C-alpha cells in the first residue's frame, strides 16, 4: 500500500507554509485584538488560489483535489486559525454551487469567490433551530417569478463581512424536503446584521442576519426547489474534514512550540523535557494528532475517489477539534506563565479552536452519523 504524500503534495505544502508564515501569521493576534475583518485577508488568500481551490479553472479557480484543499487548510491553520474560515466557507460554498447550480449561475457567482472579491457565508442556523436544521422556520414565499425571504439567521460566521450568502429557507411543507437554497446579495434592501461579542474568532464577525421582505429573483434558487437541505448537507461531508485539519494545524504548531520549550527550559540542572511528567503528556497528544490527521485525510481521499466518506468526515469533525483543544491546553500548561500571558498566541488558539467544537455540527451529531454507519440506520439512534 502506498501511504503518504507525493512530491507534488509536499511541494504544495511548502509553498503554502511559506505564504502563511509570511502573510498570515503576522496579523493573527492583531486581527483578534482589533476584532475587525481585514478585507485584504480575502484578496491575499485569493492570490495564492486559496479561495478558489474547489472552483473549476474556467471560472478562475484551481480545480484542486480534496486532499490538496486539506493540505492548504492544515498549513493555514498553523499560522492563522481564523483565516481558515475563509477557506472553509469558500470551499464548502463553491462545492455546493458546482454540484447544484446551472452553468449560468456558476459563471455569475464563482469568479468573485475565486478572486476574493466576494466573501461568502452560509446561513442555516436560526434562533430556535441549530442542530435540528431540517425544522427551520425561515420562509421563502413565491411572488410571481421572484421569492420573498423573511426571518432571522443566527451564529453566522463572517456574517458581518460577507457579501453574499447561501440561505436555506422553507419554501414548502415541513421537513427537509420543504427547504430550498438561495444565493442572496447581502446588500439587498431588507437585510440587516447584528454582531456577536465572542470568546474567540473575534475578527470573523459572527452575527445574526435579519431578512425583512427581501426580494430575490428566480435565478437565485440553487438547484431544484425542495432540494436545498439535502444538497447543502452533502457539502458538509467534505468541509468537516477541512475543519478538522485547520484545528490540527493550529494544535501542531502549539505542540512544536511546547517541544522546543522542553529543549530550551532548564530546571533542576537539566532540560525539562528530560522529566517524564513534562514530556509524556506531549507524546500522548502527538500520537492523538497523528491519528486524527489520518482520519481527516482518509475522508478527503475517499471523496476524491468517489467513495462514501460521511462516517470518516464525522469522525474528523468530532475528534480533531476536541484533540486540538486538549493539545493546545496541555501546551499552554507546559509553557506555564509564558503560555498564559496575553501576548502568547497559545491562549488565543485555545479560544479560537473551541468554537469549532460547536460550529458546523456538534460532536453528538457527528457520533450519530457514525453510529448509523456502523450499526445500520435501523439499529442506531
């Protein structure tokens, strides 16, 4: 069995790491302190093709494999965890549009995402419906050839900064088959936004979006009426592995720093790495990170091969953020008072990664997907 990345993969990894260290890392902490999204972040990432990874070349994208997108995610996560949200949103939304939109819609929507001119977000969660997204109440009502959108979407990452959104709305009866997806210009009359004050990811502008009689044309409908929920959820099988790798990249750079501290810091006449109580916890987390990384890349490889990957993506989503949080916490403890200081990036990484234990699917939902895969739906919760 051939097991590992080829020369092209490793060359791409080095290229993205060099870019991320030079362009992204210097702004990671200052962007958090400012708590404002820098528009240059999107154009800088677009210049490296990171917002067009899953977009066909004819629309200005890279048409890259899922594994390549995972490598990019991991390297971005090492240097600026929050920049990873741009990669997640662009990759997920592009994937949804490529799989479901008409050629005319793709030609109109995808080039802007690829160039970074369009920052997109995805609007699913509502005040009363998060995990139970198939029960959403946000309405889309026909008015001639147009649609009228009414309701509130909440906990929207990049909600304050985004230009366009994929919006899930109930256009028909109850349940998943009554939900359609729309591409909405967030500068439209009737759209307003309310920012959140968050523990982490402060520069990413999580927000509630309010839609008051927002009119969109017939050409805003993505795919077929009533297919929106199912088609969008299929995209999460891909993005969950990307999320996992962003978290793991952030944890890995923290582990690298902690290991170096174990070489440099001397106590009782020897480097602190010589003490098992210091080194063994880091060894354990290095092992967990490697295992979680393999799960993430297997999910992406299976997607590239056209194989089922829902269970693997769910494993990546619940395990990688958890092990990343635990790893970063241990690294902070290893550095002691230096890690706890406000000017240490480790504390910010811990705050940031916790957000993806919640967003884009809870651990409980991921475990439900896995249980149904292992047991069969008739024998699982």
